[in-house]
C-alpha cells in the first residue's frame, strides 16, 4: 500500500520508528516531514499528507503530533479527507469500517510505539463495511460541498 506520513516535531520520534517498520511490512512510504525534533507548525505538513490521499498519490495517510488532535483537524480541512484520531485499536477499526477514514492521526505523547504499530495495522487492514455507512459518507461529502460554496464568515 502507498502510505503518506507526516508529523510535527513532537510526532517525529514516532514517525522515525514507524517509517522503517512500514517499509518492512512491504508498504511504500511517502515521508512528508518533518525530519527532526526542531519545532515546526503542523498544519501545512498534515494537510500535505491528506492531499496526497485525496489526489491518489497515497492510499492512506498517517499524521502524528504530540496529541494528534491538531494534526487531525488540519488533515480534515482538506476536502475529501476523513481523518480519525485513534489512540486504540477499537477506534481504528471503527474509523475504517464505519467512517471509511483515509487518514489516521495519533499522538506520540499518548501511544507507545508498540501500540501505534497495532493501531496502524488495524487501520490499514480494516475494510470499509459500506452498506448503511455509505449514505453517511455521502452526507459528509455534501456538507463539504455546502461549506465550500459558502462565503467565508457566512
């Protein structure tokens, strides 16, 4: 699978552990930065990962920060991205099976590397159930379309 991965400085150590592990699992990894623990702003980095998924350059993305919260918000600003903050395996399974999430967000200050690997595995291996969830995904897309058509501040 083609996976885009991005982090801020707080998420960098976890990203540094996940990239070679993902490659060992046979995945092709597009590392969009950051590449050190030097302080950076996460919004453009996480948006780039979400854009890679929406454009088809990657099948899924992973965004990492201290808590993962801001990274999820940044990724969700990209039209077509469905980023889910998952700090356990159950949330990762539900994010994929019910919400067809295409971006996984995690907090490096919340989950240890071993747990992050379990979460990533479930996120990558779980299929979208479709069925009743399809209408809800379409509704999310309709909301995005409505918001894109609204003037700022309206």
